[in-house]
C-alpha cells in the first residue's frame, strides 16, 4: 500500500479565499494488552481516507466507523463499531474474510453511511497481520448534501444562490437568499459551479466556488458578505421585439468571442413585454460582448439569432434592443442516394470553418428540408453540412462542396448531394508492437469524429482491409483498435491517419507506436485512450486539459493493465498532470475518466528537465512493511515534489523530480509503516540535499531513533459541537506535523502516537472544533520526553474577548473625505489575529480568543477603495490584554501621503493572472502561512488585477527600491525578485527570471 506523504497548510494572503479541507492522514495507534489465541489469527486494522485531491471536497468528519466481517466458510465475527478512533485489533478464525469498513457522517441530526471500502484477507492459525483500509465516498449511490449559509447587509434588495452543472452551466437548483439565507439542499453527486449574487440599487457582490457533491456526504459553504464586498455593478438591459413570431420561450446569452464559444451569462426574456436585464460587474477596460438570442417557437422550432456586439465597460448600458427580426427561409432537397439512413439533418454555418452555427433543419422522408435564419445585412456565403444516421448503426457527415450566397430574402431550391456512394477499399498493415488486440477488427472515423466503418484485421500477418462509403471532399480518416491488457480492455486511438476521398487507398501502414512528444491528442471521456511508447527511458510528463470538465488522468501499463499512477488536479486549475519514469520501448496507456461529467479533453506528452535523487535508507531499529521517501522544496515540507518507495531488502531508493533554475536544495522526509503494529512513523532528514548541480546519488537517510510514545487524554469542547480534532506539531508555527487524532464529541477523549524525544521537549497542539455557531480553534503546548503520557487534561478557554475603540480620521494625500474602505486589524505577538471594518462614526470592535491572555496586541489600519486595494498603516498603538474586554482604545488620526507603482507581470511571453505584493524586505512562504504580518511591510498593499497588468498605491514614505512577491493564481506558485527593484518607472515582473518560493 502506498502511504501518501502529505502536509497540512493554511491558505490565504490578504485576500478572501474560501477553503474546505479534504482528507487527513492520521497516525494510527494500536491498542495494547491483547493476548493472542494460538488457534486464531490476529489482525490489526486501521482506517484511512485515501483521497488526495486538491479540488473542493465535502468534509470528512466521520462520527464513527463500523467494521463488518464475512467469511467464505462457517466462522462468524460480530461487527465492531469504532467511535473516536480509527483502528482495532481483532482475532479471527482461520478463513478468507471480506472485511468492510464504513464511515458514518452526521447531517442535520441524521447519521448516514457515507464512505466504505472492502478488503479480502486470508487468516491462518497463529498469524499476525496489519491491514489498512482506505475508505472513499460513493459517487453514484444517491443524493449528497450542500449546506450553505450566507449573511449580508440589511440594505441588499436582491440575493440569489445558484448551483450550475459545471459541464454545460445548466441550472440545477437555486435559492432566494432573501427568504432562505441558510439551508441544506439535496443534490445528485457531481461537480457544480456555485454562484452567489447580491445587489443593492447600484452595487453588486459575487461569490463563485466549484463544489463537489458525494453521495450521503455534506459539502458546506459559509460566507459573510459585508458592505465592503460590493462593487460597482452595471446593468445591461433592453428589449426583444418578437413581432411576427409565435414563441414559447426566449433567452439571451452573451459570449466574449465572435465564434460564440466562451459563454459569459444568460437571462430569460419576459414574453409579456419583451424586456430583459442582467447584472455584470464593471469591467476595468472596455470589452465587446457578443449576444445570441435563442427562440423556441410554438411550432417547436429552435432559432438561434446572432446580433451585433455590445461594448461594455464600467457603466450600465440600456436600450440594447434586438429585433424585430427579419427571418428568411433556406430550403431545398438532399439526395441521399446510396445511404440507408434513419435520420438526417441539414446544419447551416456562417463560416467555412463551421464555427458560427446558424441552425438546423430535419430532412423529411421526401428529401426536403428548411431552416429559418436571420436575414443578412450584405451578401454572405453560407455553408451546409448533412448529418446522417445510418440504419444498423454508424454515422456519416457530408459537406456541401460549395457555399450559397444569401442576403435578405429567402432562398429555395438549394440542392445538396448526391454524395459519392457505393464503396471504396482501404487496406494496409498494423504493427501491434507486442500488444494483444482484443478482436480482429478496427474502427474508423472521419475528421468530424463520426464512425464510418470497421476494418477486418488478419491476425496472421496483421494486414487489414475495409470497404467504406466514398467522400465528396478530401477527408482525414482515423483508426482505433481495442487492446487487451489481461486486466482490462482499452480502445486506443492510433496516431496515424489517412487522407481519403473517392478512390481506393492501399498501403496504409498503421503502428501502435502511440503519440509523439508534443503532439496534442483530442479525446472524449469514456472514449479512446492514448498509447505512448517512449524511445528512451526517463521521466515523461502527461497533461490532460479541458475547458469543460474536471479531468482525472490514469497512467496504465500497456502489457499487464496495472494502474501505475493517477492524478486529479496536478496541473493548472482542475487539469491533471503526471510525471513518471518510463521504460524505453514499453507501451503505456493514458486517459481521463468522467469522474464528474463527460466531455472533451486533450492529452500531450513532454519530456521535462529532471533531477534524479538516489541513495539508501537505514532502517535499523524498526521492522518495516513499507518505507517511503518524500521530497519537498522547503524546510517546512509544504511544497511537495514527489515520493518514492524504498527497497526493504537493500534500502535503495530513487526518485525523479522536475528541474527548476530556482530549485537549489530539497528536503527529505521518511515515512515508515511498522510491520508489527501497522503504525506509520515519520522522520525528518535535518540536512537538505544540494541540487544546484543537478542529479545527486549516494544520499544516506538514517539511521533514526524509532522509539515512540503514546499520548491520550481529554479536552473540553465548546457547546453545540459537531466534530473536533487535535493536531500536534513540533514547532510553534504549527507547520511540522507530528500526529493527529479525532476528538470524541461526547467525552472529549483523544489518543495518538508521536516520536519519543532524547530530552524534555515542548510540542505544540491545535484543537479544531466545528460547532453549530461556527468553527473555532485553540492552541497550546505540552512538554514530552520518552515516556507514555496518559490522562492529559487540556483545559481550553473557548470564550472571546472584545477590543473596541475609535479611529478619529483617516485621510490620504490631504483629501477631506475618508477612503471608501476602512478597517482595523490586530496582531497578537506579531501574528495577524483578527480584523473588522470601521463604522462611519469611527467606531470599531474586534473579537479575539480569550486565550490571548497576557499577550501584546498591536493595531494597524487598512484603508482604500476596496478590500482588494488598500494601504496598511501601523497605528503605533499597542495594548497588553488579559481575559477581559478592553474598550475606549483610541487609534487617533491617520494621515498618509501616497504614490503609485505599476507595471506588468508575465511568465516569459505570457501575461499572468496574478497577485503582486510590494515589500521593503524579502519574505518566505512560511511568513505567509504562519500569518507573520511583520514580514509584510506596513504601508504597502497587495492586490489582484487583470492578467498582465498591476498597479499599487503605496505610502510615499516607502523606499524607492522594493522587492516584489508574485502569486500565479492559475498554479498557486509563488516568486520573489532576487533583489530590490527601482520603482521610479513601470516595473516588468517576469516570474521565469524571479526566485521560485513554492506553492501557496
């Protein structure tokens, strides 16, 4: 079993990000004191959650686990229920047992079985085994649950929440937040886009989030939207003149491109008066939007009418009026002689590339057809395709060779066809490269992806032949075969194609050699897979990309069918990326599944520059069943680069990681599963490995002290508890994880195992509690050594204290009006703790945990045009607080003079969608993750802008030479300038030339 070495992180940087945590990997503790009956076998069972997806998942807070046992003979074993722990030791009669672990969740007071998995184990007398069961949530076993809570200012006049199917943005369900600001919705499992929109008379606020729903699991979203969240909103409005049309339904969609691919939003038209209106956030620059009016007529016709583009910027646009429409009728006949068809339709396009679709009309039994399209303003060439469904299966797509010129009057008598019929013969050979074909046939497709026939393969000499219907124009024909790996059958799309028209073609040599490096292969989920046979051994990268679906890519051994590795969101956004060491001449299969929705995607193969690390691990002192080396780019083990399993016989290990000019050192962590207990133990390699010179061999890992100690105890929990857990760390910054344990909600009990220490050592913990009134956490520390500690009582103060006061005035550049957005923030002992907006009368209040007793609190002001564009200014005021409220804290008058720094940000030649932060000293990823606000220089702001363009308003007293910190929001990668940059003129930031810091 592969035990994934992952770390927890705190995500956030001066921006409002919503993060729902996914899985956790707890250390597992096995109960002591069980004596073994020699006639039975002992089985140590542990339960984990194996999902390592970066996408938004439901919370995995299991209230209990149930272990059930089914044998192949007479022995029986009662179910075991685990509450507050995830491991058990059981003695079983000799037999083959199917062991099922089921995790339960609590949703609105009802307990549901939400995740499960079954393993099969053979038990013999006197045996002792350790088994881990990774459970996963069901994706097709009934509805899941989406729980939302949205709070907003009282002056909001419109508030809605929508869940849209991510594949096509179709509306699944919606809620009126004015009447239902919080609710739980039952939703089919899948992948959705959540949109929240709130509006006042002149402003609007948006929130969007991608939501994953699993069967019987709850996904939560909670938002507090304040007045500062509202932006200038523009309204597009107008009418649709439907004179002369008998309609049942009309809607308007806007696209951002003239080919009508990139959809923006839609609105339904009021049929009573033809009016429509829709909200958009104001745009930073003027942009053309392309409208399309969809009309469903009373007679059942679908009309798609294009209109002139609308220029949109930062002001509302009214009187966008469409119509009246002058429709013209295009009609004629289709000659389908030679085609045994069951259905045919004529498709009409406004361009030769078939991008701008105008409509379609069904071909009647007598061959006639007609399509209504809008009249043109000038003579325009219109193009026609005929789509044919063939009797007995199969499709044909035929193109009318010549366009028809159309203006503003109907055109009849448009004759399409006849098309070449009869049959032509294609023949050639196919080289299987050692792969086993599932059948002696091969499917063929035209350049539109329509099936056109099947070729017969002679397995004696691998020759093939096929008879197909001829084409009227040169057509690219592609080929696909089914490969039997022994454990699965895969349909492989070959990289070779043949150009065919209306004559026989022979000597077509096909090769199951697969795709070439850099080639882009277009695929569809549940369809064909990519075959790749590398010419040389080494690391190769596979990218699965799609604008329509969340890809989930698999790399499969082409000879035995074993899944070598899989990935969900390792690429940009929701795209997948796999880098893996391949053997020369060995066949591999690559594809993406339809984990959430079916749709198109592409796969490309590349060979990245890599570094190979190798060495040995010394496991003296522990009997291991597995050992893994994890590699990270930072000492806090946040920027994960990869992991590899060590050979337990000789301790050897090797791993290939991507090479980067900014990667000069890597950090190693060893994870070992102890054979006797099944527990996982971690050890950190203190000395980093210098990789500035490339690959490194002979790296020695270990030996280590493998002693461990057990901790258990109780912790008091706040009222209304839903679930809780405790996490232990070796550092005060809560970065280096030691152990995790769920906390029993009923009695507060917990237990875990951590490494023993050579001397008395302070370790740190964080208790997280999910309650009916919100999420809370408290931190503390323990002193441990090399002895077990039992009965530890953690008494936490779950109360809050309130600090309040006034800000007399905040003025920038001697202006007389205060900025639109003003807030007060509090640092506790140098770390960001809380913040609050300042009311119009200058008053403010901040809530802090009562546990900050005996701490020093310093206050700062942030003010600007919005929560994304502000200055941070130290107030100079501090307070020592206890566990009591403190009021009447005056922060005085704040006066700041400013200047503007601007420029561009890119990666090579590509503009970035990024955040830019200006600093007077360098910072690290850990400064961000630990909340150390002192590293973010007061008086300088961080903000988000249009791709490639940024502008910052900073204090005029800030230094002329500044450092710049950049976050690429597509990848989460962070960069910093290697030295300070003069800001007297526009600054160009190219992350390819900056120092790479890691992922945020």
